[in-house]
C-alpha cells in the first residue's frame, strides 16, 4: 500500500498514472507493475526518493 512507503520528509506521491490514466492516490492504493508515480518534494533528494522504493 502507498501508506507503507517511507518517503523522505517533505515528499508526497501526488499522482499515480495507471494504464495511461492519472489518479489521485489514496493511502490504501496498491502499486501495480507499470504504474508511474509523480512525487513532489521540496526537501528530499532524488536518491532518497529512489531508496524508498527499493
């Protein structure tokens, strides 16, 4: 679930693009292979965000 992903402070998943359609995600949403994320951050580094999905 998205709620289980430990993003760095100041980072938020703003949109999940699934099958070409953007969706405002809910915390209980589960990611599927092929999903694309738009992560917005003012303080986190790109490396920290990538590490959250490893």
